[in-house]
């Protein structure tokens, strides 16, 4: 199978590097010209949880891409998913299919665009959740921040030969878990990610935000509301390594204790493979924090968790906490609100004021 990865940042770049090393036919494409030039001239340097590595990769500028394509993994930030799809539509062939290899609720939009172009629909699209993490630090340089599996599934729910083949190829990087309900997996990641968005309210590590019980209780309330939004939309939210939805509906203080333990376990999973004595990690917070603090650009919150509010409106569900959280992030991105723990305290006050504190 020939793979084209649109978006050669941390998620796409790491997948492309390890699959290429395993002998697979992979091309990395990115609109950041300096990054592609560096990949062409010097290859890809990776450090982090797996140590210092160097990969020779096949990289192209968008205008150099030629079809027909086969497997297209869209690994851009969520807000650029449709733009990425648009760039490859001229290179579609009879067997081309697209994988939303990113955060966000992008699959329905990708399907709708393909239908509008007369190129098919859900049968052309796979969904995925890459649960490993990294950071594109500089052109040609990615930091591998934490390990994690990939959930992968056809949007039709079928177990197809191409699904098995792509899973085997991605297995060169990490464990791949096939899903018959990938849409439920995607919802699970976005519900869980409400606490990741929360952690970006301050310029601090995840340990300093979610790792503090007082703050974790606020994050837990936000995630509980996000889970209620999913259920109001008739979604069966799937559990995964980072997240057990059953813990996010506490009725008693003991239930809340299990929820807080779940959050601490998630932090442990993110940190367990890091060896600070051998590598000082540049990315200390979430990808949202990384975009705001390091990359100085808008995060993907509007296109991922921000859509939870829209889904809530459609189902008549309460989204006050998630709407407030997203608005605070937007204000930070627009320079109207400084980063800081005062934001977490403000959100804590709001949680209490509307009666949504955890028991």
C-alpha cells in the first residue's frame, strides 16, 4: 500500500518515519516549506522517549504531489482537515481513501466534501485516534513525547482488507487497535480532551494543572458535562487507555475519588516513558499549550472540542462549562486574556456557581 501523509508534524512525521524504516512506501507532505526542505536535505531527527534517532524519509512540497494516491492520512491540525482534503482531490484515483489521522470531529465533514465532489462518501473514509504524542520543534526535528496506541476503523464499521493492511503498517510505530465503532472512539477522545483543553489555561505542565486535586476536580466536572453531551447525541463512548467514561459520572465522594485516580493514571501514562536524566523535554504541556506558548498560533480547540458546544445545541444538552472553557481559550489566543492559574480559579468559581461541582 502506498501511503501519503498530509501534515508532517509530530503525529504524521513519527508515523511516516517508523513506517519508512520498516520498508513501507510513505511520502510526507507539508506546506511548511522549511520543514520539507530540511527533511529532503538532512532527513528527520527525532529525540525523546525512544532516544536520539535519524530517519531518511521521502518528503514533498504540496505542489510536487502527483496521483493517483492510495491511502491518504490527513495529519494536520483539525482546523486544516478540509483544506488538506481539498489539496489532494485532484489526485484521487479509484482506490484512494482518506484517514482522518488527527484530533477533532472531522470525519462527517470529509465525507460530505467527498460526496459533494462526486467521489463517494463514508466508504472512502477511515477514522483514527493516534494516542501517542510529540512536538514539531524545528524544521526537520520532532520530539517524541509519549507512547500510546492508535485506534483505527472504517467509518462504515466494516473490517476491510485495507483496514488490516494499514493497521499492520502503522504497527511499525506502535500498537494498533481495530475498532468497529471508531466514531465512538473519536467522541471518547474529544470528551476526554476537555480536560486537556482545561490544562492549557495556565502556562504550566500537566502535572501542575491536572496533577493537583483541586484543579482536577474542575477538569472532571468539565469532562462529565462533555460525556453528557455525547450521551444526549446517542453516542456510545468507548473506553481507551487514557480514559474510562464510567468514572466520569460520580454520584458519591467515593466515585469522585475513582475519577481523580483515573486522571492521575492518565498523567502517569503520559510520563511513564520519559527519562528526564537523559532528555529535557521541550513540550511540557498539551498540544494546545504548545500551539499557544511555543508556536504562537491558534490551537485546534475551535475545530475539535469547540464543536462539542454545537453538538450540545443540536441535542438540547447543557454545555455551559465547555462553552466557558472554550471561550477562555479563545480569549487567550486572541491576546485578550493572560495565561495563568487565575483562569482555573475563575472556572472553578463558575463550576460552583452553576451547581456542577463534583460530589
